[in-house]
């Protein structure tokens, strides 16, 4: 396994701020959660496209209130503060899906690993479709209007023994565990943030449209939840079983239930069912 190398904040700022699309970038050695830190920064007036990266997170947060801890310099923990004022608030739910597109495409372009997405934004790697990353977006109401803090956590150099149990019934993996042990974590971060800026800028410049710009098609092409038999946990004891048929322009998963009725799901924990689960 490649020995983890600390990130160089000066190089990252040159590539992503001075010569790139972001307004500010900071790297910290350890924090509880980069998302929590940027939520506070948003209320304090930090500008659009501010980036925070941590070498180690001690209270990382994901969907469904899940938390985790990652060893120092093994993963990539990055959050971005966004103020897409030209986009309607109803379209902001697309931000984590945009990040999923950027992340999966970056893995495909920088490694030989098969990278796909489980709706809405879990990164799955390899033929075993193990989870290597999670994405969380949080809305923040500020004096300057609505902001969104997007957090991305990627398992990069973790060995199999370093990996926690996967959330939501998914086994966990990393880029290294899938064979990409020589990934340069800093270069990967730069490529990922440039890819996200590209797709987010396209989405923003078209006021949140996704069908006309091709962003929706890019997402659908990566989403292996489509055409799967699924169970969607909706909270409490409520669930929906059926076949995932589409992702619509609002980013919702459209499930054809066992009764044939199609339901658009905006939030829920999706389980891909195996034949013996049906």
C-alpha cells in the first residue's frame, strides 16, 4: 500500500484557487467535520466556492445521521461552500447528485476501477459494487440567502483491515483495496474538484436545468440502481418494494411498486435486492 503523503495546501491553492475555479481553500490536520466547519463559515459570510479539506475527521457525518472516523491522510475529506443564487431552491437537491457524477467520472478517468453510483450518491467500486465514498449536502440559511455545504468523503489508501462496516448494508472498500494503490491523493483531489466545478457550473449557468444540458443523462448512465429490484426504507416501519425505473428531473428515484404504481422518492435508504431477498 502507498505510504500516505500529507496534502500541500500551497499547491492545492495554486491549482484550484489561483489557477482554478474556487475562491478560497484551506487544509487542516484534524477536525470533527468539514461540513460542520463550513456551515459555521457560511453563516459568517465566507464566499461562494470556499473549500475546506481535512487530513483527519473525528466526527464525519453522512446521510441518515451516520457518523465515522477516518485515519489521518488515508482518505479525502473535502467540503465546498456553494451560493448558487441563480438557481431555484427547489433545484438545490441536485447538488449531491452532481458531486456523484463528478466523483464517479473522476475515478473512471484516473484508475482502471469500475465506478458506479447507488441512488442518490453512494460511490460503488468494482464488480462487487462495494461502497468507497459518501456525499452529504446541507442547506444553510444566511443573511445573504440560502447556501449549501457539500461534503465528500472518499476511502483512498485504506487497507481492507482499516475499513469500517459499510453503511446501509453495503460492504466498504477503498481505491487501494480495489487495486489503485498508487493513487496520488492530492492529484485526485485536484481532478475531483475541477470535475465538480465543471458540472456544477454547467448546472448553475442553466439555472438548475439538468435534462437540456445532458447532466441528467450523465447521472443515469452511472446509476446502477436503475432497473434493480429495490426496497426503499422511508423511515420507521414504512418501506416501498419494486423496481427502480428512472431518476427524474428533480433527482427523485421513480420506483414501480409491486402494484404497478410509480412513486417518485426524494429521500430514503435504498437496498438493492438479491434474488433470495425478493
